[in-house]
C-alpha cells in the first residue's frame, strides 16, 4: 500500500489571516465598514446623531448634580464641570470601542463564513466608529470647555497624541476581546465588570489631587487610561494641575503605563492573528 506523497498536493492552503496581503485593502475595507455601520446606527432615527451626543451629556448632568451638590467631590476644583465632561466623553470612547468589539466578530458571522477578507477589519471598524463619535462629541466638549472660562493655548495641540494613545490601548483590547469571545462567551460579562472597575479607578468623577499622596503615583503608573486622563486635564483644561509625569513621580515612571499599553497591543494582535484562520470554524 503506497503512501500519499503530500508534496505532490502542493502548498497547504492557509486560512484567512488577520492582515491579509494588501494593507490598502485592509484600510479601505475597515473605513468602508465603519462608515456603513455609522450610518446604519442612526438610520430611521429622527434625531439621528443627537442621540449619541445625549448619552454622555445626560450622564454628565446626573453625575455633576450628585458630585457637586451632595457628595461634593468637585468642591474647590478649578473647571470641575469641564474636567468631568471631558473624562466622561473620553471614557465613553474607550467603553464603546472595547465593549462593542467583544461581539463584533460573532455579530459578523455571515460575513466571516462566506467571504475571504482580512479579519482585522472587523475590530478596526468598531474602533473607527468609536472615533467618529468621539470627534463629534469633542466638538460639543470644546464649546462647553470654552464656555466655562478655559482659554485656548498651545497645549491643545497635544490632543491628537492623547487620542492616538487612547485609541492604541483600546484597539489592543478590541483585538484581544473579539478573538477571545469567539471561544469563551464569558468574556462579555467579565469585561462589563472590568469596565465598571476602570471607570471608578480612573480620575473621572474625582481629580487625582483628591487621592492620598501615596496612592496617586500608583494610579497613574499602572492604569494607562488614568495616565491619559491626567494629562488631558493638564493639557486641555487646567495647566496648574499636575501633568502625567509629575503625578507618576518622574518621566521614567511613564514607561510603565506605556509598556502596559504596548503590551496589550502586541498581545491583542498576537492572539487575534493566531485565531484569525480558525474564526469561521469556531463560530
């Protein structure tokens, strides 16, 4: 009985990959899918995008009332309303980009099963939609910030860098969560709890100055989201507030949150790239 010569069958066929072979195709498909999803989200709605804007504004209204009239966390804090609204909008972006990405691949099951395309398109599209919403929300935030008495200054130019850093951190988590959810459906409720923990562990409702002096550096060093929020307060709203490196105890300590964020991106891509060829089978 002769054995089958596997070499005669040619090269083994590889499954769909995360990146594909053409970066331009990856970018084009990601943008196209993101624009389509953004349009469909408000299709048939009378108020359209205003509903997206109302969510952070309503949350801001409730939290501002509670934490200035009852708990008084904002007592004595310069531009506290602007700090609170900015923090809520930035966290809303992070929350949307990560929580919607959890089920993004499984929600596109029919597409994933039938069409060969770079699988990374799916979580990237979710991240882009979150960016679309963030940019529109920030326009309203800037109007509010100016109305509270904050004066424009050159430090505002740091905003794009902060948004890129936040997007990279959220994107790494988006890749990791979307790949893991295909195998482990417990990822969704677990991440919902983690998001709540991150909300209260980050200086959104409170400012870093309100924490004990020995706790402040730890919050900034080990929470990349807190690092970005602290720096956004300093650069965009109140230049008398501590910047990220001073809050962390020195510039060198910012390597810790940077390493955590980069590690999340690398881990997320590695897991997603490993699972990409088998995603259709797992679904």
